[in-house]
């Protein structure tokens, strides 16, 4: 018998995740494509291509076809989606129905590009769901109630801030600062303050290992808590002056300093959304707190940083990297009842 499979897609700037109805999340790979400059032939996609970032010979380029949550390179993105669909459906791509998350502020042109890239990959019908809604559903927030919820999805390229009530976005803002900007800030800081040239993968690794948004122990209000030893890390790079390889020990404090500027930009965006929120909904948010999703919500103490500077309790959902795809997946499993709600 022939029946249409249902697939969910979270096409992020940093990571792409695929959900297959009845199976769950079947694929989680970096949104990276490597191709040869000579004949534009794709040589690797996903995990394998990410390994090549910054390590390619002159004839091969590894690049991220999504920028700031939207398609930047159409040809490469649609080739990548085709590859991921095949991989997720084990080669049997028979006109699946696709639900895909898109940024809250996506334009008509950006939406059309996403729909046609999915159709080119074999999709029969394509349904779009706004990312903050998907993240909220994935975080098991009862979004259809007449009550305000605030979602801050901090990904690779963008941070999406949204106030949701009655299943819709009431206020919504996209900030073009997220994980990648943290990496760039660390990379620049290493060069300026430590005379060390590093690549982006190293900068990301530093962020994950010793990145910390708010120093000091705010969990325990005891005197000895402040005496927590500073985390340090050995970093390999190239000396800015001599050009020779160099190893350096760098601590949390220095990296925290590097992160201040992008963190402040995210904070300003959150504050601006809070200031545009209708008072009744703002009161709900004070009660329920700010919900953080996306991979960059894993940055140590980012919830404490936001709580500290907004005065509103903030918390990170379980497995924040999977919040959006979980929400997309839940939408797919009940696609018929959702057909009304999503476009
Ligand atoms: P997108 O939806 O834009 O693809 P994701 O939600 O997948 O983004 O998040 C990717 C970002 O999360 C990357 O910038 C990555 O460096 C960051 N990230 C992943 N794990 C951690 C961690 N443990 N600490 C800090 N940042 C992290
Ligand atoms: Mg995302």
C-alpha cells in the first residue's frame, strides 16, 4: 500500500534535525556542506563536512548554507535537504508531507524559498510552523491557553524572542546574535588579549568547555561559594606575532569578559520585547518565568545572567537543542488536527 510519510524538519543555522512520524528524531547533523570550487560538486554534508571547516585545501570549501535562520544559499540548501530526507527515510522518499519550522519574523520570500527547497527534495505538501511556537510545544507549554508565555530560543545564528498567548505570537523579535557570535567574540578576544590566533571550531570548543555567562556562584549564598576555583583550559593556536604554534592556558574569567558584548545584545533584545508586552501578559510572564531553548541555552549560567539583569526568573528546558524538533514532531503526529493552525 502507498501512503505518505510525515517528516519534520528543523533547519537551523548550526544544526539540522529530522523527525519521522512513528519513529521520532532520526537525524541530527550540522548544517554544513562541503563542495569543490572547480565544478561545484558536493563532497560532504553534515557531520563529515563540519570536520572540514577551516581544514579544507584551496579547492574545497566547507560552508554553512543557512545564515541567520534563513536560506542563504538556495542550491546548496536544497541539495542538503534532499540528502537528509533520503538518509532519514532510508532512500524511500515517496512524496512525504513535511512540517518545517521557520523564524518568527520570516518574510514571504524567505518562506517561499523554504517551501520550494522542500518540494525540490520530494515533499508533496509543506507546512510551516513558527519556531517559537514549535519550541514552546516541544517544551510542553500549554500554548493554547489565554495566558502569556515568553520563549527565548538561542540558536547558532539568531536568538528568537517571543511572547505567546492563545497559540499565537503576540510580540516577536529576532536578534542576529547567538552562538556563532559567542564563538567570534572568543576568537577576537584570543587574538587581542592573548596574541593567539585560533579557528572557529576551537573557539566553539572553548565556549562549550569554559564559557560562563555569569561568574560567581549564585546558587549557594555562602561565603565559601565565591571561592570556587576558576576553570581553565589549554588552548592551541598560532602566535599572532611569530606565526608559530603556541599553547596557552586560559581561564573562565577571560572568556566571560569576551562574552559580555554578545550577551548584552541578547539581553537588550529580551528587554525590548518585555517593554512591548501588554501588561496582563507581562504579569503572567513574571509568574511563570522566561523559558530558554536552543543550543546556546546550554551556555553555563546564561539563565542566571538573564534572571539577574531582567529580574524575571529564567530557566532552560530539558534538552534545549531538541525543543524545536520535538515540537515539530508533536505537530506531525497530530497533523490532521494541526492543519487548521499552521500554514
Ligand atoms: P540553530 O537552531 O541555529 O541551528 P542550535 O539550537 O542547534 O542552533 O544551537 C547551536 C548552537 O548551540 C551552536 O552555536 C553551539 O555552539 C551552541 N552550543 C551547543 N552546545 C553548547 C554548550 N554546551 N554550551 C554553549 N553553547 C552550546
Ligand atoms: Mg534552531
